[in-house]
C-alpha cells in the first residue's frame, strides 16, 4: 500500500513587503484566496498521480486548483479534514516586519501553543490523526492514494502515518511546492 502526500502548487501571492500584525492577517487572507501558478510539473509527481488508485485533496482552493492542474479530468474527492493549519494573528498596527519573518515567528508560536484567530496545534493534531486514518482506509481499499495537501498539515499527517507503521521520510518541514513524499506499508 502507498500514500503520497503532496504540497500544493505555488500561490500567486507575493510576500516581499514589511507588514504590521494587522496587515499580516490581511496578507494571509490573500494567500488563502490566491490562484496557483501553473508551472511545468515534476515528472515523478505526474507519474505518482497517474498511478494512484484514488486522488483526494484539501477543500481549500489552492489544493483543488493544483489537483486539477495535475490530474486533469480525473475525478477526486475534497475533504476539509486535510485543510491547512492556519497561522495565528494579532490585530495590532505595529511592529512592521518582513512577511517571511512573520511566517516563521507565527508558525513557531503556533507550535508552542499560540492559537489566536485559528485552530490550536492540539486540535490540528487531532484532525491530522483523522486525516491519516482516512488516507489509510483509502489505501487499503484502492492500494494507493495521493493527497494534494499543505505543508504543515502534511507534516502532522506524516507523523501519524509513521506512528501507525508506515515507512517514509521523517522530516517534511520546508518542502517546496509540488513536492511529493511517499509512505509505504506492506
């Protein structure tokens, strides 16, 4: 059996400005709504998608767009269980920092338990366990499954797959867009 976790394509949303916490919350909203840039897909990813027994994706538009670009007319299922664990935010006018710095600081704070304006790490981890269980059930039924998901949620799902005996990479943090990671179990 095989489960492939893929990070969606790159959203068409720039992150080069210096922003306040309030502006960063608006930037995140824009990221959520941004279309995916359709570049040439990695050949190994195209092969993994064409050989997958079933395709699933997060209910967020960037994953649906990515899977449409990857799989074309092939049917797939969307499920909010696979949605990203969003960044916390603050409604403050200062300080202004680069987007990359905010993303690093807010994600680190989220991992430490800060969940202002978003789902907590604990709730996301429970949802990731449910997501892993769904993927395992699909792999048992279809032999293989490909999930078009998100960076952090894929990390959490992978943790639960490994806990249940699936073999695959330990570290998914900082994987690039369109990056597939394969987990197998006999």
